[in-house]
C-alpha cells in the first residue's frame, strides 16, 4: 500500500509541476476540472504501479 501512496503523490507532483510550468491550467471551472482529472489519473496510475510492484 505504501507504493500506491508514494507513486500517486509523486505523479501528482510531477504532472502538476509540468502543467503549471506549461501554463496548461485554466481559470475558474476549467482549473477545477483539470485538477480533478490530474488527481484521478494519478490515482489510477499509482494503483497500476502498485499492482506491478506486487505491493497490493
């Protein structure tokens, strides 16, 4: 379970940093949708990484 948490947090930080530096986050409702999409995709990717590492 630690791999899931670590990989999810790492993905949120990495992808969030890239998106913010690229100016991809919009304003208002668009920013909220972008943030929710980022978190959702990071959780899914973190779960896949945790499954692959055998920690889940």
